């Protein structure tokens, strides 16, 4: 009786555990996006996989950039320090900002509390602003390198690049810290129970943040890249003009002399005297060959130099 009771009790416990696990799994699958989510369960799963793959790709790509600059000696130059700074800012976005953004987007409500809300919003503003400002600094660096290559190459030192990177991150920090310490971010619960987590909605802060972190860097990049295009186009035109000038001065054409008599060799009968009219050994050779074949040539040789850097083409007429 005792063994039978134990067996019955164990079977009851096993059935209870199985039923509880099945119910939890069903509740998770049916309630996965959450009641505030605008997506259905299959759509939410697809978005989670898609955005997760984007996050993984972003992390791997930026880590490879940092490793390449670290390991390859030729890439360890001051001009690539800004690229490393850009990779670090994008890496912080991929690790610290994008996963929480995926959770917030799929759930439709912020599930992590007010402290994590401030942390997430501040990191979002800091990393994205630093990324845009790094792009702006890279464009200015490229413009100076193209327009003043000799002068700027000497000035492009590791210390100067470090100052540029520090300035970029300080500007990004000034934008991200203001809501956290002074104005405060938006963390509120709606009447339906949905929790929203947004950056500070103060109009003056919005104007200041958007101007410094987006509109001003975008305007600078557009202007600088237009100037880079014009400078590169000017350099190409100057090279083409110089090449054409060099080819025009290198072209050499010796015109035939119209009044120059053709050398003739006469051999009088029973006489050793020969009368020749030549002006050079080359013309003697031409006249002798002409008199032998019976077809005297009427023009001198024309030599044309097409290009000094290629082989010499000589045409004879």
C-alpha cells in the first residue's frame, strides 16, 4: 500500500509539473508581444529575428574595424583615429541602445523602470550625436587633406586627432546630459497602463539638440563634400590640361624640304670620277638605294614623336 501510494503521488506531481510548463509556454507564445504591442505574434517574432541580426552584424562590423586599425601597421595613422571613434560610437549604439529599442518597440510599453529609461535615453542621444559629429569631423579632415595636402599632412598629428575626438564626444555629452541633470526625460504612464519612455520634449531643448546633433553637421558635410568635389574636379582638369600641353610640345614633325635636290650619283663611262650632291650620311644612303632600284625618292623622312612616355613611332613617306 505504501509503495502504491508513493507511485500515485509521484505521478500526480509529474502531471502537475507538465501541465504548468505547458500552460506557461502557451501563455508566453500567445502573450509574447504584450497587450500593448501593435504587432501580432508571428510579426513580433520576425521583427525580433530581423532586428537581432542587424544588431549582431553592426557589432561584428565595428569590432572588425577596431581590430584592423589595431593590428595592421599601415592603418595605424592619425587619419584613421576618427574612423575608430566612429566605430566606437556605432558599437555603443549596437550594444547599449538597439537591444532596448527592440524590446520597447515589440512590447509597445517600457518594461524596465524609470532609471533604465533615463540611462537608455541618455546613451541613445550620446551615441547617435557622437556618430554624426564623427562623420562631420571626417569630412572636414578629408577636405583639408585634399586642398592642402603638404601643409595639412604635417599638422595631422595624433595629438591633434585626439583633440578632435575629445571635442566630438564633449559636444555629444553636453547634449545628452542636459535632460538627465536639468530638464528630465519623459517617463509617464497612460490611462491604459502603457508606460512611455522618451527624451525630454522641451521645445528649447529640442531646437538646441536637433540643431547641434543633426542640422548643423549635415549642412557642414554637404558644403564640405561639394567643395571636395569641386577641388577634385579642378585637379583632374589641371592634369588633363598639363598632359595635353606636354604632348603638344613633345610632338616633333620634320617637314620635307621642297627645295632640296635629291642626291644623284652619276657614273660616267670609262671614268672613276663621281659627282655627288648630298647634305648628310642619311641622305647619301637614301640616294644610293634610290639609284640602285631605279626609283628615286622625292621626299625626306618624316619623324613623329607621339608621346614621350610611350614608344617612339616613326613614319616614313
